[in-house]
C-alpha cells in the first residue's frame, strides 16, 4: 500500500490545520438535527411547499461552484443529491465573514460532510434547492474523491470502474458510482421478503455454530483453525445443515437460518470463499412439497423486489413465475450426451466422462464424476428455472432414498441461467442408513477426496432419538441476488468480497 501523500492530500491536511487555527473543529462531536432527506424534498416540495420553510439536511459535498458572494454546492445524503445556494451575507450576517471566506471558499473540499439549515425554493432554472441560512462543517475528508469528467463529445474520463479498486474500496464505489447502493438495498429486500414468507408460516429463525469440531453438512474443503484453551482443531462451518436438523429432532416444526458459510475452494464469478446461504428445514414435508414452496416463494420475491416475475439477466429474459420444469438428472445427462448412466459402475462412468472430454481424477468417486458430467455438458441448457431431480444415491449422502427407486434419492437442485441456486432433499432420517452413507464418505477420503464428509457421531446419535419426515433446502443468497439485480459477478453483490492483500509499493 502506497503511503506517500499526493499533492491533493497534502493540501487537504493544510486545510485541516488552517481550520483549527481559526478555532473551527473539523470533527465536531454533537447531534445533527436532520429533519428531512434530499429525495423527500424533491418529491414533496412541488406539492406541499409550506412544509419546507425550515429544513436541516446533512451529507457529503459532491460539487462546489464559487461565484463571489453567492455560490452553489450539491450534497449527497443517504437518499440522493440536492443543490444548495449559499449567500455570504445570509450565512454571515455580521461583520465577520470568516465562515464564508475561509471555511466555505478556501477550506471546504469535495468529499467533506456538512449540515445545512434553511428553506427550500426553486431556482430560475427550475431546480429545487435549499437556500442556506446556516452551514456547518461536520467532517473533513483528507483524500479526494475520484472526479468523473465528461468531454465535449460526451465521453467520460477518470471513472472509478476498475473492479479490483471498486471491490477493495467499496466505500468509494458507493459514493461515486450510481446504482451500486441500490444493489445492496435490493439485497436486503430479498432477505426481508424471505423472512416474511417463513415467519407467516410460523417457522423460527435460529442461529447455529460457525466454529465446529466436525465440518459437516456438505462436500467441501473447510478452513481450519485452533482453539488455544481447549487445545483442539476447529473448522469454519461449510454448512449449518446438521445443526438445524438436530433442532427438528428437538421438536421444532420449522427452522431457518441465514448463515455465513466458508469453503476453502476456488474463486470465480459465482464463488466466494465466504458466502451467505439460507437453509430451511420443515417437518412432515418432502421434496415435492419443497419444490412447490420454492417456486411460489421465488415468484413472490421477484415481484416484490423488481415489480415483475420476469427478470433480465445476462441478456436473457427469465420468467420466475411458477410452475417450473422438473427434469431427473440422469434423464438430462442422457438427453444432452446420449449416455444412460443408471446402472453403470464407477469405472464405466469414468470411461464415459473421458469420451466426453470431462476432466476426472483418481480421487473422484462415482457421484463426483456424474456431477462433473452434468456440470460440463448439461447445466448450460437450463436457463429458465428448472428443478433437476432424483440424484443417484452416490451424489447425496444426507438424502432419503427415492420411494420408487432405491438407486436414486429424493433430491432436487434448482438451476437458473445454467447456475445452481438451491439444493433440497427429503431428508434422510434413518440413522443406520445415514451411518452407512457416512462410512462410504470415509472411503472417498482414503482415496484422497479432501471434500468428502466426516462422520458426525453426535448427529447420528440425534437421529437415533428419532427425526420426523423432513424436507430441507439451501439457497445460495448471493447468487439469488445476482439474478434479481442483473449482476453477473458474485463480487458485485457482496459488500466486501475476498481479495488478495494489497502490494506494498
């Protein structure tokens, strides 16, 4: 990180000292009596001008134009921007013009925070503005904001659009790039809408451990740490599934959690090592019920956050209105590759993968090879919402066997635009079957699969006390927000995505 100060940074520090010499605190500690936001003024003033004879707004200075005794600035608050008109003799009615001549004209910079009191009026150019009677500096900015310039041909220059800079300095991105804040506002709306759906049904929002002695509930490589007092290894959770199912055993009919999960895997446009997942478990339900519940919920979320069931994503129109297509995974593979895998063993499936130019490795079991074939040859075809169903048992160690075919499981994954958004099961509640599935995973570990599941003996013990028929689902919240905001990179919907450390210069 470069610590050498730029010319602008040096000048701002000089301004800081000049303010202090004038007895002006550049970082005052007091409440600011803000009584209205800029967008509210612009929406309501034309209708009810009498409401705005005395306002107090606060925000960041974004532009400043000095015109002798009268000047203009624009400030940005949490809702938007508004123009302010400053007259020297109004803000400094006495002989002392220091506030205007020193603070405003010389030392006030773009990026500084100010509060403004005054009344609202409309300028000759019909712009709703604040006629300022009192101005106060709230916080001095010591770094200049990127200033976008537009030339005579309308071309923009010096935009703050380098992805690495934007993600690393999200605070600047939010200040200067229009539309960034709205993505994260919509993200919160998506979460809140889901909570409404769950709470209306009486499901309980809960919290489960992030530090776990056994990283269970998913096939993924975990992050590992060490607890000094207990002198034992701990893992950041890769899933909260097994803890939520313990709560179903304990007597709750429905539980859900918005969880931060951590997987020590690659990073790309749809993966971040720290991500947000929604997991929900409902007793006395199965995966067929969960499909209907999911498509209904997705439609409601889309309508509430975008105003329509149809969203635009990656140049495509995607319709989230229920119902969604249902396609068994082996049927999808047969359709798009010509190969029927239903009774094939691991060696045969690996040979088929090789013929399809699908990369495999010796540590991959049958389930992972099938998953690789589907991912490489089939996923891309499922642009409109599609439930891919009935996975082979080797792919789903926590899932109940299919009621009609014990070679398969009662599982679905929801694919939209060729990307997995949700994963759900009729949950396995047979403790003996579950133990055997875990032992199969141990065999994969011995082959070198570092994503194979561990045996969680306490979870097995909980199942022995009895778990009712249950359906559970996990939804990748970051990917869902990507879909609903039209963003093609997961880094665009996470405030602070994982980055490499900055290089020292």
